[in-house]
């Protein structure tokens, strides 16, 4: 019986691995007596691949090595070790190499990458940030986020875009905006008057949205009022206002909706009682009786075409509790409000120039 042993290692010299040394005997149609494998040798193939990568400007360390194939240099000769292990050799060297690799990886994990710059540098860079890039700037690092929370940052942003020619309400004038309380909210409201990209964004809003807004789902109705609008030489309109507040779940570690609270010394700057609030304005051609819905949760909101095919129809469904887990609300369990015919539908966020001002904010 022939002795079963490990596969014998193949031995090649460095000069034999040049791409010019590839012969016909290295391919599948060659004589099996000459080449037993019937394919290009792994060492030759990897040497060709390395030289091609080197011509492309890549280092040899970036060339992927085929799994199960390792190379070692001994006495100026390159040896190829196949993925079949040699039974006669001891595995002590392999275990030693694995221990060294794991130890190096643990040491590399403790190394801190990057450089931490002082907060003064971020404060200087903040003077060149556009209003629409404030969120991106605050996400760079913790120091950049801290700078975006300071009162100096918001005052500089206001002064950079202030113009005397632009109309501003009295509460947003330079004489009144220097107060720390609600400073961030007042600066944001001012930018929608002074900053052209923000003001043009507001002016382009259509009279009726193309699709029903989905941001009011499970919002709580805080206030409701209506008023009569008298137009010149035209019939009067009735405006119905619903003030909603989005109900959001609070998380631990001072996080809410993935946003971390500002430092304690800047909490007064970020105070905003109108945060997460919006106003739904529905203008109708006639007066419509509306039941009391304050304190209830909006479960369903749609904008459809009216029966006369000339106007729109708004349907609101209020419940005493929010509808969660994607369940469909039942009409018989809540209070339904139908506004028809509708002249216009507008959804105003707290920073909108036409959002009603409340002295407590």
C-alpha cells in the first residue's frame, strides 16, 4: 500500500514568475504528463496579477491574495503553499502566527484615529456656514455641535443676513432679538423674512397641496378658532384654524427623536414653546358648524375633490387617544369634521412668517 502523506509543496524561483515565462504548457490543452493540474499555476497567476496592479499605480499590499494561498521568501526563492495542509508538519507555527495577529488587532483597536481641534477653531468656521447647512455643520463632531448651541453663533447668523430694507415684525427687530430667551427660534423666524432661499421656499407653496400631508398623523389639537374674511367685491370666506402638536416619544440619555438636548447653559437659547407645532388653515366658501375637538388626537386627514368637481373637500377624524401600530381608525368611534366646499388648505409650521404669534413663545 502506498503511504498516504501530505501534498508536496511546489517550489518556484522568482525569475520563473515573470509574465514572459508563461508557456503553452501552463494552459488546459497542454499534455497532462507535463502539467498535472491542467491550469495556470497559482504562483504564476498571482505574480502576473501583482505586476498588472503595479503598472496601474497600486502597491503590492493592495493586491488581493487568493484564499488558502500564502507565499514565503527563503534564501532568495519564492515558495508556494497550497490550501491543502501538510500532515507531516506541526501546526505550532500556525497557532503562533494567529496569536500574534490577534494581539496586534487588539492593540490597534485601542488607537484613537483623527485629531480633535479646539472649540475656538469651530467657532471661527461657524462664521462661514450658510443657514441651510447648520444641521450638517453640527453633525461633524461634538465641538461643532456645541458651537451651534451657543448664543454667539445665532447672533452672528442674524447679523450676517439682516437688511434694513426687509420688513420684520417688531419682536424680530435688532432691538428685541438680543434677549437670550428663545433666541434660536426668533433667529430662525427672522431668516424666513430676510434670507431669500427661505422666503422663496415659503412663497412657492400652492393654495392646495398636491397630496394630503402625512405629518399630522396622531397630532393633538391644542386650539381651534374660526374667523370671517371679507374680500373686496366678492363674497366672504371663512377660515378655520386647527393648531396641532406632534406627540413624540421621549427616550433616555437626553435624546429625543435622535436629537440630543443642548448643554444646560444654553437651554434658554433653545427654548421654544412652539416646537413641534403647526397650524392647519382651511378656508371655505360657507360657514360650517364644527364640534369641539380641542384636546383630541387627529386620526385621519384627507383632501379630496368636492362633489361639484370645482372645489376640494377636507375630512378630519378625531379620537380621544392616538391610533398606533398602523391600525385603521373607525369612524363611529371618533368625531368627524367635513369641510366642503374648500377654497384653500395651508399647513404652517412654527417658523412660517404667517404663523400666528403667541406672546409666550
